[in-house]
């Protein structure tokens, strides 16, 4: 059993999506805070909701990748255990 360390999914895609979602949320926050009435705030609310959806999607993609990596690692360990059980010791 060679320990290659934990296999991690690519963080660049989900990380970029998360930063983009947070940036949209920040722009929406500061844009809506400068408006005195509710009407002009509506586009910024829509932008904020889009940012939250984008950040949530990034988190879901990351978690699914980690789950897949964990499943592959567990299968690898199980196959090594099966092989170790078949080896006869002199």
C-alpha cells in the first residue's frame, strides 16, 4: 500500500466560482446600501441572490468532488485488504 496522500479534487474551479459569488454578493450589498427607497434596490437584490446561488453551487461542486475522492480511496483500501487476505505467509 503506497501512501500517495489524499487525492483532492481540483480546487481552482470551485474556488473561482466561490470568489465570484462572494464578489457579486459584495457588489449587491454596497449597491443596495446607497439607495434610499426599495425600488432601486431590486436589481441589487437580484444580483445578491445570483451571488448566493453561484457560491452555493461552488460549494456543492467541491463537496461532490471530495465525496468522489473519498469513495475512490475507500475502494482502493478495500482492494488492498482483500489482496492482503489472500497472501499466504510462510
